[in-house]
C-alpha cells in the first residue's frame, strides 16, 4: 500500500482523536489530506511521536490517542518499545509505517530492511498486528482504537513519497497552539 493510502485510513479512524505524527513526508502527506486541529505534526522531532502520544494517553484524558511513526524513526528511538510495555498507556495506538527506508532522506535504507519490527514490538510485550493493505489497516486501527491498553499496528507500505506533496512550512508554534486548543476544548463536546 502507498503511504498516502495508509494515512487516509489513519485519518478516517482517528479524525477526532489526538493523533501525533512523525516528521517529514509523513506529516506533509497527512496535512495534504486536510489539516486537523486534532493532529500534532512533529516537524523536526524524529523518533518522538510515540513518546509524545504515550504522554497524552498517560495524562488521563480517557479517550483514544494515536501516534504515527516510520520505521527509521522508530529504530532511532527504539527504547520507546519497552517504555510503552512498562507504562502501558491506556487506549494508545502506535501505528508504524514500514517502507524499509528513510523516504524523506533520499530513500536511504533503514535497518528495517534486515530487522523484524513486529518481532521487536512483540518481544517488548506489546500487542502487535501486521497489515499490508489499506482495508486490513483500517480494520486493525478500529480494533486498536477500541482496545483498553496499548496496541501496535505495523503497516507495510511501498517505498517513496506521494508526488507533488507541498512542504508543511507552518510555524510549529501555530500547530502546537491549535492542538492544545483542541485538547482543552475536547471536554466541551
């Protein structure tokens, strides 16, 4: 599946929930589908989306929270896996999009070419589901969103970026302000 198709499924399932998104082409492509106040685009924070998302889930907001990470970024911050297993953030879904490359860095291969990310997640004690198409991804995301604990959904995606996607040149402070406002107003719905 193409990353843009995976992001459409993620956006559909978590449209009204806090969603923390990794940097680079992933943020740009998701924003190109329609910027949401509920999405926090981490423009320059490689490997931190799962930690930020877990923090939101642990803050006790009660509803679903998700984070989207790439294979290269996850491997950069691999210590998050045992941290997630240990802290067990409630109603937290980590979505890992795996194309075996750093697509935003000229397609350089990531270690995921030779490392089984699902085995790493399961080895840390995390409920993990692997999918390879958008229909299975959406199904797995609905299941994870409804789960009480922490879930990992690992989606195999094609290498490369969606052509013609504009850069996300928005001020990170403005993105954070919109997201914070969304979180503060969540209880009013």
